[in-house]
C-alpha cells in the first residue's frame, strides 16, 4: 500500500514539475553556471541583484543593465557598453556571455562585496573577465556599483610610419615551362621535443624563417612506429605564428590524442612555407613579462603597439624552457581588447601547474590581426 | 573520323610490309626536320600517299611516275614515320626517321634557385634543353656556355656539352648581394635568367641605448651587415630583450633602412640583449643613461 502511495506521489510530483517548467521556463539559457548562480542568492539580495545585472548583460539589454547601476552618473551608457563589448573590433566585440560564477566575499546590512567571474565565448575559445563588484542598498533596493574599465582612446592624430611591405608577382600561366618562378621561402625547424601528456603526445618546437622574404608557415608532423608506419598525422593549426618575417622564430605545438610516446619510434616533421605578401608592421612590444607561480600558474605581461595602426586582435604564444634550454611547453592566449598605439594591454598565458615548476626561461611572440589587412 | 579509319585499315593491311619487306618507295632513311626533298615514284595513274608520324598524318594525292616534293614545313616533327602509297589494290610502304635540325633555335633554361645567399659553392644550378626551330629536342651533342654575372659585373663562366638534348652546370653564388644575371648560350642562341643573391646571416649585431621620452630607453642597432659586408635586407627581424628583477620585456623589430630601432621600459640595472635569428649581438647593462 505504502509503495503504491509513493509511486502516486512521485507521479504527481513529476507532473507538477513538468507543468511548472512549461509555464515558467528558465529566463537565462546560460547553463549550469547560471543555475548555480541563481541558487546563491535571492533576487532581492546582493547576489540576486548581481545575477539580475548579469542576466541583462547576457541578453544584451545594455540600457536596462546600465539603469540598474548605483554609479551610473560616473559614466555614460556608451562607456558601460564599450567596457563590456570592447571597441575597435576587438575579440570582445564578437564575444557573448556564455556563463558566470558569483562568489560572495563579504556582506553587511547595507553593503556587500561580490566577485563575478564572467565567461565570454569567442571565436578562439572562452576568456574570463573577473570583476569585484560592490553592491549597495539604497532604500529597499540593492544596486551594483559597476567598476567600469574605460576603454583607452587615442586622440585624432597623424602617425608617420616608414611602411615596409613585400608584394609578390608569381609566374603566369602563359610563361614557358622553363621560365623561373619566385622561390619559396626557406624555413628550418630549430628545436623539437616530443612529450607524453594527457594521454597523448605533444610535439613542441620552434621554426625559423632563414630567408629574406616573409613566409606563411605550417608545420605538419607524423608519429611513426618501428616499422615506419604513421600512427597519427597532425599539424600545428593555431599554436604557431603562421606569418614569419625574415629571421623570425615562432614556437609551434602539435597535439596528438590517443597515442602514447612509448608507441612512437620516430617523428617526421614537415615544415612548409609559402611566399606571401606581408607587412613588417605593426611592431608589438611585449613588456613586463612575469611568471606567476601556482596556483595561478601563468605568464602575464603587457602588449604595447609601437605602430600607428590599430590592432583588432592579438595572439600571444609563449615558449617555455627548462634550465638546460629544452622546450617544456608551448601555450598561447588572446587579449580581449584591441591594441591602440602606445597603449598597454594586459595578457595572460595559462601554464599547467606541473610545468610551471620546470620553467626557467621563456620567450613570447605576438601575432596581430587588423581589419584593414591580415598580418 | 573517316580518314583515321582509312589509315588504321591501311596500317593493318601493310603491317607485314612494314615489319619485314623492303619497299619500293624510296624515302631517305633519315630526314632532317625542315629539309626540302622529293621522292621518285614509278608507274602511272593516280595514287594516294599517307604519311603517319608523331601526332600528325599527311594525306596527299599524287601522280605515279612523278616525284613527290616535300617542303620544309611538311615534315618538321622529329620521330619515326611510316609512308604508304596506295593505288587501287596495291600499296607501297616506306619507313624513315625525321631528326631534329642540328642548329639550335631555342633554349629552355631552368636556373635554380632564383634567390640564394651569397658565398655558397655549387649552389646555383642551370639546366638547358636545346631545341631546333621546330621545337624538336636536339639529341646530338651541342656546345653550351654558361655565364653568371653578379651585380658588380664579375663573371663566372662554364662550358658544357649537351647529352641527349640536355646540358647542365653548377656554379657558386658571388660575394656581392644583388641581382645576378645567369645566361646560357648554344651557338648564337641565348637565354637569360635573373638570380637574386641575398646577404647571408648577420655577422655582428651592435646596439646602443640612450634615454627616451618618459621612463623609456631607446635601443638602436648599427647598420646590420653580413660577413661579406652586404647590408642585411630591410624587414629582417631583430629581437631586443630586457631582463629586470624577474620580469622580461621583448620586442621583434624589422630592420628599416638597415637599422632596427625601438623603445623598452627604462629600468636602471636592466640587462638588454639583441639577436637576429640564431645570431646573438651585444649585451648592455642599462645604467639609466647616467
């Protein structure tokens, strides 16, 4: 009897939940992190207020989000929007809020401190934006004091640049078969180190453009067994700076999943280079590089655009060496703001905790993408 | 289509003659491409002459008893030919070869690489294919000469003979960077290619530092040269690196007008180094410009 009663109760509860879910569906669509955030506070409390604000941001309801702030008199709605969506076609401009975590730091009856970790989805992966938010009570209402990051602006000016560029004219289809064509650039692998990692093999290395012309470089690798049979083939994809100017060195990383280093007898590396039109600008200084130890093991620094051209998206790739000069890791990162002339932009390259302790030296290169042309 | 059907039928019919029987048609065994010649015939009446050669077929109405004349353009492609003269049910067959004219008229010249560093031995290769005026590869040995002239006018010369239509040579790149001219000659025919001789690795890189605006240090190299004294091309990347108190700043700068120039944060006591590719330059301990 009690079993039947339990079954009946469960069935009723299920029906009730289905009806509730149909009538009042979730407002966000931000996934598990959102559900977690929702559980952390009521809509009337500080965390609920932060949650509501982030919901509006996720929904691109900039006006409502701005109007809910306690300190909106300190900046305009446009500045608030630019803080979140970036400017100058940066990575942030094309990102959307994929989720967030809210962590209460402290609270009193009329003020609270909440850490909000925003996860933005972009074309090159997810990046995090952490904000320490002050939430104040004004009357019966909690409001967020938004720590606006004002986007740097460069005053209108003319910046003279000695522009250096290579253009290429290839042979034509009507040329005699013996006629010359432009020679492909000569590139060379100057370091290579395979490591066993995460259930797979990772090939780490560096490639040098030893020619006097720019090269578009890709590196392919094959893992061979004792009989010379290829176990797997991969290429460096985005873990390389593809355009190398003369005498420029780029790190590369090739990830193989599902193959153990013990199965591999030899590695065949095939760098290939194509002559491409390219520009020597912009020049990017990579300043104040510093290794951050565990638990936040990473390499941080600032990118400084030394040219006059605005860089929409930058890509930084770090090569990490041990004390014998052996490459122990290659990692990359994308700062989410555009690089304006002479304006430092922070970057961070995450480093695995187990690798962090082995690193004794490092080298960082930056690749840039500008909407006016690709470099 | 019909003519090809005729030719196929003819060749099938006369194949025993072609294989073994001497013909009554008196074609020369060896005809030089572009030669004017004639072939006598015997008998009387009308006949049809078919000549089957490499990638072409000739069909001509002839009168037996008269000579068949060939102009310079009639048989100009080198290779084996079969001639069949048919009249009614009888046919006469001849085989002959057309060979390339011995006078070179065109060279196909492959010069590689089109760009290479200075001072490399046996690094430039030149391969020449010798053709007559009809585009036939001349298989008889031909005397070839090669000449590599660098941007200062210095010349290297080599002579070689062609074998089976091809001749080749290897030469050294010169000491002076610039555009070199690589010429190949056979008789009075010549062909020219351009070889870009580029500077080698930087020999030494020397930089100097002086205070810049604000808290910056200006770094500037002397003109960067290779070990033969050639200026390293603009666009070559020079890497500056500054280490100070556990932090590092780097910048990759392209050479412009022969020098690389940039700014880094000024930290008295910082160690600043410079390199290009695998070549290291000097190192400076920055004292703040004092």
